[in-house]
């Protein structure tokens, strides 16, 4: 893989979020789900729906200690919770936005209308081929694009019923990495209903005699395949551990106009990109003009914090062509504006085509490094509450099941080598 396809940290904006001043809080309201996803972080442990009073406590805790702009409602499947409308209303009443992460299977128009009335700000659908869902009996998907009709059905319902753009979360493995450009092409073609796509790379920790897990008291914990959402057989590592740099490279190769804008690095690996945020500035005809630059993101975060006292995560304002005013401050937008003007010169009617930014997030969840250190997202935005403490939601099950986060030791050369190999970039992706 060519190095120049990788993002350059020096040109990107490092999001200024921290543990106590972070725009996102994460609340899991149930461990019940109506489908199955490979690589899901959450085990069904029979806890069922969380009581409303406990959920309210967690929301208030996050409001107090995180200074949240928005709360992500997750699970399990949030739509299975009988008090989902009251939960959204409580978040609204506390002056925060709400984003629900759902597989969309139980979503109906009347529910959507009630959620919107309660103040729901956004909705992110998780639909991909790593899932086992009832619709698949008919669709029998073999590749990601086989699911585009299902995605479009959900997004159209959202737009028509409550006038919201749909966001999609998709798990990226070595099996579907090459499909990322097709997914983004689909998002661009459907910009009237799609607001953004998050590409979440599937992480795995191999169960191997050379890898030991210990709890905070130092006791050895027997972790087996399936004991945690990410404890897998060594052979499954072949599809896991795509890095966000590889995803960036694949997008950049297919869409040279794409650029990342901001990032969060890793807690121990200075090279990693744990969150990589970018976008496409596109028009209705699918023409990509470019992307926001780091200056736009810096101005937005700084201005919002100055005036509203928080960092921003789910903007409610739709910018449309007004984004081009950022040309005054941002070279990347200036470049996109130049391309837009050239395009309009070819046919002045093109000026009236709708212009929009489609968000692209790439998330690379925890990595166990060959030396046993665990590289987390620096200033993790998706922290939830466990027994009065903040915990990375991706590792909540370690606490639920074993009482604390687990420490990892990689004790044999063979295990170190296996981990190292699984992190090597895909050489065929760009060829
Ligand atoms: S550390 Fe885990 S929970 Fe936090 S943002 Fe990264 S993936 Fe999400």
C-alpha cells in the first residue's frame, strides 16, 4: 500500500474533546436485541430492559460529568424498550440532543412520529452483512450492496415521516473492505435521504494460549471464543482488524476529492487514527466537489463552545450551499467552491442543484498491540456509566461479566506475531 494514501495527522484537526468536556454520552437502555450481529460488543446476559429511573440517573450523570451536547441511545436494540419515548423526552427536557442507534427492524412510522415529538435528533441504522436478521431469509445478501434496498427503505421512511436524514453504521472487515467505495457511491446517489455513514472496523482478540487476561485484582480470567463480543478464534483474525488508515486509503483511491477533517488518536499508539471524521461535498447529480478542511471543524467546535458552553456533535442546521462561505477561512472548502463554480460555468442551471455534505466517520475500536497494551480512542466519546464510574462502552461487558476492565498480556512470540500480522495493511486493496 502506498504511504501517500494515508492521512497526515499534521493536516487534520485533533478534536478538543476530553473526559469531562465531551459532546457525547452513551446510554445502553436494554441488553435485549431482535437480531444478531457478528462482532457486537454486547452480550445478552439476561439483564433485560434497564428501569427508567436507572436510565434517568445515567443521563443526569453524563450531563453532569461529561457536559454532553447529545446522548447516544444504544443497547441491545433501543426500540424494544417499552419506555423509549419517555427516555428521549427526558433527554430533551434536560437540554440535550438524542441519537438512537438501531437496527431498524422494529421501526414503524407511528413510533417514529412519537419519537420525533419527544425530541429525537437523529437516527443511525446498523444494517450490514455481518448480521442475521429476519429480512435476510428473503434477500439472502452475499455482499453489502445487496442490502442497499433495505437501507433505502429505512432512510426513505425516516425522511418522509419525520424529515430526518438517515445515518448508517456499517461494520468493516477484510471481507467487505473493497465494497466501501460502492457503499459511499450509494450514499452520494441517495443524498436526499442519507446524511452520513460510519464505517466501524471489526476488532478481534484471538483466544490463544499465549494471551492472558487478568482482572483488576490480578486474577487470571479464562476468556474463550464468544466469552466477549471480540474474543475470537485465531482463524477469525483473518477478517478482523482492518485499520482506519486502510479504510481512508480505499476511500481516497476511489474518490480523490474526499479528505478527512478531524481525528482522535489512540491512547498508546501515536500513529493510530481511532476516529477519523470527514465528508463529501456533493450535489444531487452525484458530483463530488471536495470536503471540509480542518479549519471549518476548528471554527465550528470553537464557536459552539464559546457560545453554548459545549462541543458540538449532532448539528441541527443544514448548511446546503452556505457551506461555501467557509471558503473565507478554509482552503479545502475554497478548492471545493472553485470546482463548483467551474462545474456551473458548463451549465448555469447546475447552480440550482442541491448541494450537501455527507458525513463519513471511520472508527477503529480498541486494538490489542503485540506487546499487550490496549490502544483505546483518546478521550473516548462513547463512554457509559457502570456502577457510578465512566467506562468505555466497547468494553462494558468486561465490567458486567468480570467486574472490571481486563489487563492483557501477550506471553509468546507466536501470539505476538499473530497480532502483528492481523494489523498489517491489505496489500491488494489499492492494486
Ligand atoms: S474507546 Fe471504545 S467506546 Fe470509546 S469511542 Fe473508542 S470504540 Fe467507542
